[in-house]
C-alpha cells in the first residue's frame, strides 16, 4: 500500500482525462462536419446509457468480477470503440451520423460506469490502508478535474492552426489513448472484494432497486424530482458552449478574438472553478444547509446561461469568464452536495443504491431530457439560417431560454423544498 494516494491520484487523473478529451469539444467537431443538428443526440446518449449501464456493470463488479478488473475491462472496450469512431472519421471523406453515433454510443456505454468503479477502487484502497475516506478522497478526486482540464488544453492547442484537435476526430484518438493507458494501470490497483448474492435474496435486492422506495418519503421524493429538473442543465453547455463561442469566428468583429479561436481553453476555466468550489462545500453546507446550497447552484446556472447570452469574446469577454466561474458553483454545489445529502439521509443498507438513484435522476433522466430539449431549441433558433449575425441572435435567445428555465426551477425549489439545515432522521427503505 506504499504510495497508495499517489497511485490513486494517477488513476483519477487518467479517468477524467478520458472524458475531458472530447466532452466539451465534441459539439465543435460535429458542427464542423455537418452534424450540428445531431449534437444533442450525442450528449443525450450519455444520459440514456447512465440509466442502466452503471447499475449493470456495478452489479457485475459487486457479485462476480473485482472492481479494479472490471474498471480495466470497461476502459479496454470503451477505448476500442472510441478508436473505431476516430478511425471511421479518418477513413471517411463524408462523415455520416449512423456509424459515428454507433461507435460513440458503445464507447460511452462502457465509459460511464467507470466513474463509479474508479470511486469504488479508490475507497477500497484507502480503507485497506487505514485512511479516513471522507478526508482523504476529496484531495485525490480534485486531480480528476485537473486531468479533465489538461486533456481539454491538449485538445485545444494541439494540431495545426487550420485543424486543431478540438475541431477534428483527433480528440477521439486522444480519449482512446488515455483509456488504453488506464486499462493497464487499473490492473495494478489493490484487489477489491466480491460479494456473492445471498441465497433467497429477492430480485429487488439483487438488482439494487430497493432505493426506489425512498420516493415514499415526501422530503426525499421532492429532492430526487428537483434533482432531475436541475439535471436538465448539466450537459447543455458541454454540448453547445464550444460551438457557440467558436461561431464568433464567422463575424468580422470577433474573427481575431483569442477566445473565439480557443474556445476549449476558455471553457477549461469552468473546471478550474470546480477545483476551488469543491473546497467550499463543507462550509456552505454547514452554514446554509442543503436547501441553501442547492439554491446557490440553481442561481449559478442562471448566471452560467445568461452571461453566455449577453457576452462576446471581445469587449464582453469578462461575461464569458464570469460564466465559467459560476459553473463551479452550478455543478459542484449540486452534484457533490446532493451526493453528500443522500449519504446523510439514508441508512447504510441502501446507501449505495440511493447514490445510484441520485445519478439516474440527474445524469440519466435529467441530462437526457435537458440535452434533447436543448437540441430542439438550438435547431429551431440557430441551425436553419446561414447568416452568422442571425445565428448569433438565435444563440442568445437559446441561452436566455435556458437561464429562464433555471430561474423557474430555483423559484419552485425555494417554495416547495423544506428548510432543514441539519437532521439525524435517516430514511429507511
């Protein structure tokens, strides 16, 4: 167990570098290759596979295959399909939606479960080494965000001026390469236990579905429903921020603006903000409670979207920068604080399943609905016209619609969710 924290830092760095290689720049690549109308589908599918693949792979890791080996196998398969997607783009003169989407979907289906698997491997290793996971894991997890940022910057700056990786299939090759490295590295992690299903266990217990009984409790039902509503916002800027900022290149007044030419680098400020905001969460939860922290997240989403609509990469660049700073509060105050709230309010016998339910409601249902809805709005206001100026006005309308939605959810949450800062009443299932 020597140097286990450093080894876990490397694992988390690689885990999120895989994702950071394409998550914020894929929309730009698709738009450059005539697939701008399908951008939302590529981000929707992440939510769709998150509805069942993490649970399925998690059950396999719990019951039959050690988590570190399952992590390795999942990255091997994800990397192979991502490499096939990149290879298809390399060999094709005209990139078609069907083959690219198929390879991409299969890759994402095996990647999404690895986030939970990586956490399981980390918790197991820290526990075996005698560390307090609550204190030891956050500083390790931050390096995952740093890996995400580094991958974004590589993709932004690598490649010739007329073919930066953020606009080409090379971002997919980069992601596959990180997956293959982690395929090997994961096998060096400490072995994780396998828990066989006890004889006589019900199908509900076997599939980890008992957490759905939490909907019987009004407070938790309201929390999960609003988690879904807030999850709608999660993938919108991942899919459309890069194409939007890059579109300013087509307008003479912004053609030479640094931000318009380096959208991925600008967006990386969002992830830098994440690393700082994570450290504020314990204080804010103690001071304002889960309702206050969730409201901060919702209002930060309003700023995230609204400032995108009002700003530009030249004279109003500060609005884009402030939008990126707001993202740290918008994302982490919701995702991390929500996970901590679920952990606090549920008993240990259903805790893992409850966390899975939280992910289903946010990254599954919420993100799927949100990205599909965003695709319809963008396709209505932006895609039908070839005029860059008219497209810009369409983009701004879209961002204001997204901001108005986030504000409405914030108001409803403030009115409906109970104000409870601290409670020791855990929820049974």
